[in-house]
């Protein structure tokens, strides 16, 4: 989260929290507070991929930066009245913000009090915060998502789809070459979950206290089903150690996925005992873009899913007249997002994917699927029967 928004807002460094001296730590394997990053294994597991994505500029800066000229009286009264500088701070979730000066007659932030309603998407379309429980980053060379995927199946971040996960998860996928994730010969997956100290006691969801238990710190093992879009004939997945070395466990080889170029991975940390997985591809794969002599669509079009009604899966197809960043969301009758099967930049041409109810995780009923590509958008209705 910090790496993504630091890059988006053009911050020079990633914010982190530190403690003075080593006396704060009760043992070598004990988390002393929420931001004790030195011992927080769940955060440290994500550092290699997130810090690399940040430092290598894989996350684009904001396209539109709003300049705010502050009045001295507003700045001077902030310590006495926290939050006195009134403007819609949620704007920072969609646009870059910069302070242009501190000597205005009146703070110009009030000019930016337009309504900003979630889910929040940055103007680069790379960062998405669905307030119902998912945060994702979708770039050509870096994809990341965090959320409660057991309750929110089939969520997509770039070329990666999290079909489901057994617990709260933060998952990143990083290209280790100059190519995009879909074409990279080597890449790395990171699976991080929740953690707590042994004997740690929680006395309420909203309570903050210092009863941090004792060592060791335990990370909850995760079972996850991922779908990766990769142009390859086969994929080899290797569990990695703390230095990025192969751990000696036999690698899992996934054969050619066929025409759709999607590899379905089933990862289980109960058996793998690692948070890092090395991916290596072989062969060129079968292209799914427009064929050599196929004419490109002349207009944006979202087609009716088929079959409809359906159970357990249906095909949703659409056409793009030009390359666009595409987002597909599935909504229930109350407008709540239940799945985000597409959230990535796609080439011009005809596209289709199979949407599944996720082994019964999405109940029967009437749903809407919405497609947004650049300035174009469309919506259709589908019915799940059981």
C-alpha cells in the first residue's frame, strides 16, 4: 500500500517506522507493536517485491496533480484543531496532491471538495481500492492484491486473478526481466498473510493495546488458487528460501494451458513452508490477440454472456477498437462488487473470459456485469441458477 501510493504521489522515499535502540525488543522473534517492521514477518516478506517495484518505477506517477495553496492561519491552527484544513482528502486516492504555497489569503483546498466515492481508482488506472475489502495494483510488470479473497473470489490484478484464498492474503507477482508479466521468462510470487505472537490476546476488533504475547511470531499458512495469464507452453514453480535460492523441494511443472494462455496454480503454504515462489516459463505459448488477418473491431461492445442463466460458469465477451485499460466488475442487486475478473490494459481486438461462481461461493440470483474501457462503459444482466 505504501509503496504503491508513494510511487503514485511521487514521494522520494517509502515511509517506514523505526524504534530507537534494541531494548525495545523482548526477544529476537517477538513483535513489539503494529509497526515493528524489524520483526513483522508479514511485512518483511513483501519488501523484496514491493520495494523493487517502487524503486524501478514500475508504478506510474499521477497523471493529474492538484496544487493546493494554504493560508497561514489554517496551517498554524492545525496542531490545536487537528483536521482544521478542510478538504476532501479522499482526492489523494485518485489524483496527486501538492502544496504550492503557504501564504494565500484563503486555503484553495476548498475548491477540490468534489464528491469522491469508492471504489477508488487512481487516474493512472493502476491502483484500485475497493472499500468492500480489496486493494490492488495492476501494472505490466507488477501485480499485487490484498484482501479477504475467500469472501471475494475471482478478483483480478493485471495478469493475475486470485480465484480464492483460505485467509486474508497479500499477494504480489513481479517480473524479473524487462518483459511484462505475461511474457517474462522469470518472475516471483509472494504470498503473505496475517500473523501474531504466540499467546497474543485480542480483546476487541477496535482495541489497541500492548499485550503482544511471547515469541515466536507465527504466520498463518495460506492456501490459494491463482490464475496467471502467461504466454508459454509450460510453467515451472519452485519454492524459494530467504536468499532467493531453490529450497531443494521438487518443482511443480504446469503443462500448456491451451488456447487461453491461463495457468491455474494451487499453492499451499502448509506444505510449501515458504512465502516466495519462483516462476520460470518455457516455450512461446499460443497467442490470444487478434489473428494476423482478423479485422479489428470498429466500436466498443459488451456482449451478452452465454449461457444465461448459468451454473457454474459462463463466457463474457467484448470488443475493443483500440488499446485501453479495461475494468470488469460483477455487482449484486444492491450494487456491491462481488468480483473483479478484469483490471488491466488490453490490446485492441475481441476478448472473452470464463466467469465462474467459484465452487458455490457466489450464490444464485440476478447480477450485473459492468465493463469500462477508457471513456466507454457498458452494463448487462446475468442470472445464476442453482
